[in-house]
């Protein structure tokens, strides 16, 4: 297990978690940090929002041919 992780490590794991399945220890350390850190929870929601927005924009571009 990774133990307590920094905000920097947390944002890295949140980002990587959008692209791959995190290892068990990474998931546990991430969840523990997110429970105690409002800033990282907000950053994670922002990353998810941006990913969804880019995906939707790409779908629109594919449909319209731009």
C-alpha cells in the first residue's frame, strides 16, 4: 500500500485513473486522500468534466465533418 499521498500525487492518480485501472494500493491511497482534501475532490471533478466535454466535442466534430 502507498500510505498517505500528496496533492500532486493525487491529481496524477486521478488523471491516470481516467485512462487506466489503478492498482489496489493506488485506489486506496487515492480514496483516503480524497476523503480529507476538498481541493483534490474539486480537481478530480474538473478533470472528469473536461474529459466529458472534449469527448462530446469530438463526437460533434465527427458528425459535422469539422
